[in-house]
C-alpha cells in the first residue's frame, strides 16, 4: 500500500516537473519570437 502511494506520488511529481519545464521552454520560445517580430518591425 505505502509502496503504491509512493510510486504514484513519484509519478505525479515527475509529471509536474515535466509540465513546468515544458511551460518554461514554451515561454522562452514565445519571447524569442516576440523579439524577432519587434526587430522585423524596426526594419520598416
């Protein structure tokens, strides 16, 4: 019983960490895209 709960807690924690990492990566990508758009607008 305790082993099952420990495994489930580890899986949930792992999924949470993966979700946070994915969100941070997406925000970085979005920020880079925004900066590139601003640079293109300055050219005109």
